[in-house]
C-alpha cells in the first residue's frame, strides 16, 4: 500500500523559503524598531496646515499609522503614494517629514495643496531626534497612545492594511 505524500520536495523548499523570509522580516523589524520617549504620544505636534495635534488624540478612536519619511529616501518615493492612498480611503494616517525642507517643499513633494492627511514637518530633525529612528521610511502603528507595531524600509500598502486590520482587531 502506498502512502499519501502531502508535500513534494519543491513545495517543502518553497515553504521553507517563505518561513525564512518571514523570520528575517520579523527579526529586521525587531532590530530596527525605534526607541520612543515615554511621553511620545502626548507631545504637541504642529501640522503644516497650522493645527496642533497629539498622537494620543489621533489614535484614541482607531489605530493610527505614523509614517516617517525623508526627502532623500529612495524607497519613500514609492511608499509615500501608498500612504496618501490609505489616507484617501479613510485610514488614520499621520505623515512626518524628517529633514525634508520647508513646509512648501514638503507639500510639493506630497503632490499638491489639497492634502487630506495631517503632515508634520521636522525640517532639521530636531523635533523627533529622541525617537531614535534607524531607517527611512519607518511605519509606527499606534493604538490608544501606545505603539503596538513598527516596521521600516520598503513595505507594501497591502502589508500596512493587514497590519492595521490586525491592530484594529486585537488591540482595541
């Protein structure tokens, strides 16, 4: 009598590779996770359009994606458009421009004057210097004033949507 084989050798190799990539991604996120100051969520932030906000306020009702990027970042050229799309689709997003020039320059980089997401500009990196951001772009997902997930580098919009869904389901 022949035994049933559920996986052939090729399938096992593919699964092992996927597992390895996933493990490397988790390790990378852990190693590059920012070290945030104790009161980061209560820090007063001023948006380009003149509003004063805090991360605690913005993350009180639903998870907040804090997207930290720089003008000189090559991956940010691709990921910023996805973050704008998320904001357009009613996701809660705060963009933070680090060392990317004055407010007018940042608005131009973000494709126009009619921004629907709050944007905080830190032209010389002074405001967020205590956050210990190790890579750009960096994505923080904050729920009720607490960072619950972070990742950095190129990340797909689908991956961010899945992370936001996960946080909304398990951290609310």
